[in-house]
C-alpha cells in the first residue's frame, strides 16, 4: 500500500465540511483503506505546499452557489480545500474517489444544485 491523496475544493460552512469529511471517512472505511490524515483549511489559511493561487482555484464555487441559489445568503460558507491522505492501493483510491464524488453529486449530469459546491482535483 502507498500513500495517496484525495483533494476536494468546497464552498462550505462548518456543517457542510463535517458532512463531506464523514462521506470521505465512510468511503475509506468501506474499502478497508487507512485514512492517515484529513486537513480542511480555508483558502486564506496556509497549507503546506500551496502555490498561493488556491483562492483563485476555488473562486468559481462561490459564483456557482450564487447562480444556483439566487437571492439566498451564503451564510458562513467559504472556499475550503479538503486534503486527504490515504494508505491504500491504486484501485481502492479510485473507488474511494468515485464513491465520494457520486455521493456529493448523486444527480450526475442532470441539472441540479449541489448541497455543497465542490471540485475534485
């Protein structure tokens, strides 16, 4: 087993971030992988290895929220990057990633509004 990464950009409040973290944990547990670390930080926070353009990378998520929820306040939502390190095989990593994405976006490509706007890197 090797250490692999899963990185998600989110536009979430604390409750949304906790929900996504639990999705990741459930997906990891179902594949018998080992979650070595979850780091969720606002793009204003510095994460090790940041190139400084993280805020720009997730700018569109706030815009997506505004388009999908016209007139609604975003509340405490902010751009967050969730970085997960996993100890697992390549196959398990692919399945975990696919499971998390399909749970975040169960409507697939049909028109819909995501509970937490997201981007997978």
